[in-house]
C-alpha cells in the first residue's frame, strides 16, 4: 500500500510540474491542483498508514500505543484541502478575468507590460 | 510567561475587519474605522513589544493543550520586533490609503482585506507551530491576491497571474516540506521538532528538508533564482498596496527562514555556503536589474530583491554579530521600503507618471516634500547617521572577519549600485527641469483637500522620522538587535520556554 502511494505521489508531482510548463493558463491551474493533491497524499503517507486501529487511546491502555492510528495527518490534509479549495476558486475567477481582458489563454501573451523598461 | 495578551493584536485586526463588513458601501465610515482600528492595534503591539522586552518570552498554549499537542503562540524578541514593525507600517499605510486610493477600490472592500492581511502577518510572526504558520501564510497570500487584483486593470491582471502562480507553488513546496518534517519527527510544534530533529539519523534527509523550506520561503522572499515574479508584479497595484507588499510580505519569508534555520535546523557548512552564494547572486542580479529601468516603481521592485540579499548574507554568515546586523537591517528595510513606495505614489499623483525621463522640477515645485524624500533616500543608501548605515557596516565587518571576500564584494557592489540608482532618480526626477510644462490636468495632488494632503504626506514624514530616530539612536537599536541575535543563537531558550511551560 505504501509503495502504491509513493508511486502515486511521484505521479502527481511530475504531472503537476509538467502541466505547469505548458503555455495554457488552464493547464497551469490544473498543474497547481495536481501538485497540491500530491502534497496532501504525501502528508497522508508520511503520517504512517495504520489500518483498522483507533486513533486516540486512553493513557491507561498504554500497551496499545504501538499500533494506534495517527489522527493528525487527516486534520492537516483537511485544512490544506479547504485552503486549496478557496485558492482554486479565486484562481479560476482570476483566469476568467484575465481571459476576458486579454482575450487569450496563452501565457506568452501576458508579457506585454514587461517590454517597456 | 503565559499570557492571553499575545492574541490581542491579531484579534484587534480581525475585529476591525469584521466591523468594516457592516459598512460595505460607506467609504468615509470605513476610513474612520480603519484608522481607529489600526491605531488601537498599534498600541496593543507596542504593549506586546514592551512586555516581551521586560518579561522575556511570552507563550500561550491555545485551548489549554500542553505544548507538543496544542498550538503554541510565542513572542520572543524577534517576533516582537516584527509585530511592532507590522503595526507601524500598517498604521502608516492605512492612513496613506485613505487619500491615495480611489473610491471604487475602497468600495470593493480594500480596507476589509487589508486588515485580514495584517492579521495574517501578525499571526505568522507569533505562532510557534509550523503548520499553523502555513495557515497564516495562506491567510496572507489569499488577502494579497485580492489586494493585487482589486480594481482589475489589464496590467494588474497580468502581474497577478505571475504572483498567484508563484505563491501557490511556494505554498505547495512549504506544505511538502512540512509533510516530510512530520514524517521524520512526528510533531508540528517548532520547539518539539527542534528537540527531535537532532535524534534523526538520516542527516541527508534533514538537509534536503531544510532546503525544501528554503525554496518555499525563498520564492516568497524573492531570492536569486526565484525572484522573477516580483518585478513583474509589484509595480502593478496601487502604491499603498505596493507599500505593504514591498515592506512586509517579502520580509515574512525572511522571518520564516530565520525561524526555521535558527530553531529547527542548525545549518551545516554546505547550507551556509549555499546561503552565501545565493546572497551574492541576489545582491548582484537585483542591483543590475535596477540599472536600465526608467520607472521608479520598477527600480524599487528590483531594489527590494537586491536588499533581500543583505538579509540572506546575514543568514549565511550565521554568527551572532551577523544576526545583529540582520535584525537591524530588517528593522531599517521594512520602514524604508514601505516609505519609498508611498513616495512613488505621491510622485505619481503630482506628475501622473513615475517614468524618470518624463519627471522633473520636483525640487523646485515641492521643496519641503523633496527634503523628506532626500532623507528617506539617504537612509535607503545607508549614509550615516541614517538607519541604513549601521547594519551595512556590521555586515561588511563580519564578512571581512570571516574572510568571505566574495560576499564582501557583493555587499559593497550592491551598496554602490543602490547609491547610483537613487542618485539617478534624484537628479532626473527632482533636479532636472521638467521636460514638459506642468499643467493643471497633470497635477492630481493640488486638487486634494488639506486633510487629504495631510493623509498623503503625514505617513511619509512619520516613517522618515522613524528612520532618522533609528539612525540617531543606533546604540539602543543595536542593543535590541543584540538581544534578538542572542536568542536566535540559543534555540534552547526558545525550546525551554515552549516545552518547559508545564511547571
């Protein structure tokens, strides 16, 4: 299971970076989303996978401490998902605005203002 | 000492923002509420600063959960300095923006977002939990995205795309670094991580993680290979917004870097060499970028990058004296950078352009304003006795002592180029006779009411006075920086204050 997730994280990161190198703005956004999802799964993976165990254990049952499931990564991922949801919503609106003002989806057409020094 | 007071400045800005929501369309009331909120928050930050200096570390374990489990808030000397600087700049820019921004931007919720941005900055400076710091960073960047785009001009949109992309990328890298750090230490509390990271056997993994943090924060603070978004974004929003961005947002990355590389990671020889190289390249590329630019705003954007190099240099030298210089430079840079962006905004109002070839005669037309500007420019260059001089001398001295001559050369070249471009701005915009006659259509400054003029000029004069004050009282500010540097060199004090607060 770990190995599968490792491959998945790698695939997410590489696909995300590949998409970011494209010239289309929509693909740029998708690249960022893939990277964000890759980071979330990485947190999940790094927290350690423990199947079918209770996340929180009373201190007196200390003999189970070896096998408890860590609840923190899920909380972190949830926070990160909510944040990236808001960022994505903003980014989509921004892309829409840029598209309506410039009339182009091509990132190279955004460099007009850099020409005047 | 444990106290709830740490949260007071953060809550004050949140409260102000929420009150502002009720007056969405009423511009005058929004301005008054914002100034009142900023003033109260400034007083609270001053009190927090004073408490931190007199009583040592202030800590707060949120919800009563003990240190490694709950979220910690901690205020040490470095945090307290950053909090006070944030409050000062936010007060100055808050007053400035009441006059400089047009009504439609304010109606789109400028002040509301502005207070959330400041709240996020204060939170990032005060938190003692690495994931919580990520969340505050997100609060800051999403507010800054909105400030960047509010108004929606074409140029602003183009700058915003680059800004948004690079900041989202930086956040993902930061999050990845947190994930790896959590995997190897199993905790998120900065003090607890610092304790456990020394037990990790795989030193290579620790170094890689630290460099992931460096890349993440490096994008935000615009260090050498990662700075290209900054000059193409910072000159697009209105100058009040650029003042906050230029003064504080890049410094937030530097603060996070300082926190991570003094408490969590103890940089080894490889990391320090890397910092030095990046510092030199940042100094040189930032300085060279300024030379062929004609717009004052673009020159200032490149100067931000150039001067970030000084801060990275301090981190690369990594001795207590270098940290003294670093903290002092941070204090100086936040105040002066915000001020020069506000000045560029006033020049834009006076002449309708910030292109130095088309500007002129400012000294003749506005002698008193020019005097204040000269003071700020001298301070930026680092002419004694103004504030920029002392930290630069300390940095030169320290890099000379460490025989890091390449870095020394970089610092000096950057300093000279700063002198050159500032003199160029001065001679072109202030001394030269204006190439075209100043008509009433061009001058947007004269029609302002007296209160509007005061709101535009008073923050500039105020921050210039602070620069002068820092320069003349350099001794007490060096003492303050020494205290911060002493604490940065001894992370065990930080760790004990967070984890040992059970007694």
